[in-house]
């Protein structure tokens, strides 16, 4: 396994992160494709065997049961706390990112994970209703209290991240060390502003949806998997751009055939060629961890990267929340 540092911190992370959105109990009105406790533990065990000790979740994934499953798995496996990097998120909860909500939600997350601290605490979205100074001071308080080692942000506009970092500097508070944004060969809008701001502050990129919800893993657009047939969020993120995205999918397939590897290897290798620290991969079974780790062996040339990127056309934004009262951009209310 290859490792790197998380932003400007002293936290060491592998070049892959296991996403917790695939873990948890099934609820009638939520994700139907999550895996149960035993299956979660099998995935985590295989990840640790391969050196992937970075796990990302959120307080709202599977109504909090994702955190519970991860915590129980680590306990059952006898894993030492210092041997794993745990990340979770806050925002999609009562009060969003106000001081009271942050202080309340961190306690629930720590309890469900069975730990007394997080390595990385991420704001899941930008909060238009709370002064950024209140948010940054509250987050910094968690760092000072030893409940959180580092802070991260997720999908937002570049100016919002810039303002948050400026507020941290002005208040003498902890800056964000990482960005978990929507980024893959089919969606590269953050290259315009958000990623340059991340680079300005030395932040690590840990993108979600690196395989575009499976669209970069097969030459056809649709599949008969449970997620493909039940995940309305996935369809809202990608289906409207099917025609302009299929030429990219075809080039991924072509490049994969040339190297004699699965398409997913090419899609992940593109992230590392682009300077991504650790793409977040969802794994429904242990073999998927093996697949993701194998992709680290593929090194794309600059010419191959350019060839894969050349057909890209601008997309409407998918990820950042629109300002309340504004006409929402297509997909901006999507929860990942």
C-alpha cells in the first residue's frame, strides 16, 4: 500500500479510503443496497489486511447505523484505535453547522463508532444559516478538546471554502485539511475553482464517487445491480448527461483494454495522476477492496490522461447546495 499525509497535518493515510455509505441497516425510504454487519466486517477486515486503514462515514449514513457497523467491526476485529484513520461528517441534522448542533452531533458519532476521538471531522455541506465564524470556532473547539484531530470540508463552492479558511485564519482556529468533493472523469467542474482553492491551502483531495456510481466500470450505461435499479440519487446525478458522457466511458474502456485491466482501474488511476490523495471507494464485498488496491499498480501516462479527458463537456453542478431562495441548479440538493 502507498501512503501520504492528510493535507498539512501529521496524519498518515493510505492512497485509498473505504466509504461507509455502503454499510448499515436497510430502511424502506433509504438506500436499499447497503450491506449488513457481518458483510461490513468482512470488507473492513480485508481492507486492513491490504493496508487500507482509512474509513469514511457520516452521521446520516443509514440513519447512523453505518457508524455503528464500523465501530462494531473494529471492536470485533480487535483493532487498536491508533491503527485506523476514522472520518465522519456533520450537516444533514437539526441545526446544520451551528455550535449546538456540532457539539451534539460529535457526541453521537463518537458513541456510535465506539471511540473517544475522530481523526477527521468533515462538514458535509456549507451552511447558509450559520455565521461561518460560529462554525469554525465550534469545530476548533473540538480539536482543542481532543475529540477531533483534523477538519475537512465537502462539496461546496470555491468562494465558500476560501471564506471559511480566511475565517479560520482570522480567528486563530484550525483550517480544513481535506476536501471530499464530487470528482471523476464524468464530473470535473471543481477543476475550475474549488480544487485550485484546495491547492492554495495544501488540502488533500479525497473525492467521493470516483467511479461515477459504476458508470466508469462498464462499457454500457445501465446495469441490473440493486443500486442501479433502486438508487434515484445516482440517476439524478448522472443520467441527464448520458449522451455527452458516453464518449468518455468508451475511452476508459479502450484504455483498459490496452492495458489488460478492468475499467475501474483506469478510472481510479486517473485520480492519482490528477494528484488526488485518496479516492473514496464503496465496497460491497471483500473482493472489491482487492480490485481497488490493484488499481494502484496502473500508472497512466500524460498522453493517456489527456486522451481520457479530451471529450469532456461542461456539466451542471452536482453536489454544492444552492443558496436558500435561489433557483436550485440541477442536482444541487443531492445528498451523497
